[in-house]
């Protein structure tokens, strides 16, 4: 089995970029992102255009395929959706659907391997989810997929899949929010997946126990109570001279308790790409200045931990 590329601290997310996917992916890679997140279905992604953006960035000579961490998803068909949005025959069996989806992703992304293949969502019953997972495992054995992950999962399903798996999940990518399925935010779209427990604490606890990397999606726009709290990210951001958004990313990356977290960033503004990466570098420089700076930042991180843990 090929050696796994380390998961970058920050990954560029391509959901809802649609026709702008190629130019935004190329811009993100030129700015310095080295992780790309996409999916094979066209419900929210345009994987073929993501592949165009990656190819253009590589053609520029600034990076090689082996420099990149690319993750994509197998998306189970959802009733009511247009079957044409999926890269497989929805009447085929689950293993055949996975095979067709992975083959399509390899073509779209113009690559001979995928760093991480994620089960985009769970089936209504756990048996079908495990069937899909086993089909995904076959690509790891074949060498065309390096690792596997889950998205939009609850804690119990994660446990069941982990315990039944030969290839264990490396990544969980879930919506991270204080609002829950039992108490959704009425200001948000009604069809969003919500965690069962605030800030997905139960899923993150499972991830911590098994060494699974947790990647929150909707971290910024889904958590105004965190982002707008003057005693959290705004305060440390002012001290370092970075935005509260960058302070949020840096704080989540430096949590001393709980599971390891990586950041998903999907900005559509090219200047924000540079600002984000430069801001994270500035945080690193601030921490390198001395014990007082590290203590100040760790105090800020502890304030965050008291809220989300």
C-alpha cells in the first residue's frame, strides 16, 4: 500500500462553485492550497471542472500531482433527485454504483489515484452503508484509492462502520454547529443535516477514540454565536492582526483536547484565499515569537474548548 500523504491543515472545498469550479480551484492551488475536496455527483459539485482546475495548476509548473491531497466522494442516490446528476446507473447494485462513480472520478480528476474516497452520506439502513464501504475498500486494495472517510454521519453509524471495516475511516467530514437535529436553526435551509449533539460532540468523541481526523463543514457561516463572540476569535485576532475567521481556523487547528481537526475553506474570493493562508502563517510566526505569545494563544484556545467540548 502506498504511503499516505499527510492531510493538509486547510483544504479547499468546491461545493456550490458550479461553473466557477475550474477557475477557483486553479486560483486556490496557485495561492498555496494543497488539498482539494470535491464529489462525484453533480448535486452540489462539478468534479470535471475541478479536474480542469487541477490540471491547469499542474500545467503551470508550480506543483505536481504528488504534492496534492485530493479527496472526492461516492454519493448515494437520494429519492427525488434527478438520476442524471449521479455518475452511475442508479438501478445497478451498490458495488457497481461505487465502481462506476470511482471510475468517473478518476477520469474527471485526471489522476491514477484518489487520496481519500468519502462516503458522502449514509443510506437509510446501515447494511447498505456497510455494503458501500466494503466496495470502497476494494479500491484501496487495488491502489487507486489511498484512504477512506465518511461524511454526514452520526456517532452510532460511525461506530458500526468502523467496527465492521477492514480499512478503517481516516476522515469524518460533518456539519459542525451548535444547532441540532432536535433544535434546528429556523434561519437556515430546512434540508441541512444537523448533528445530534451540539457541535457534533458525540461524533468527535468517537473520532478522538479511534484517531480519526475530523473536518467540520459550515464552520464559519454555521456558527455565528462563535464567530461574533468578542471574547473568542475576535479578541485573539486583534492581538495577532488577523481576521476573526483566520483566528477561528487557527484555534481549531490548535485544540489541545479532543480529536484532530483539519479545516475546510470554500471561499469564492481569490484575495481571501491569500489572506487566509497568509493569516495562518502569521499565526505561526506569532506562536514562534516566544512563551508569552504561545500562552496568550493557548488561553484563547481554552476559551473555545470550554464552549465546544
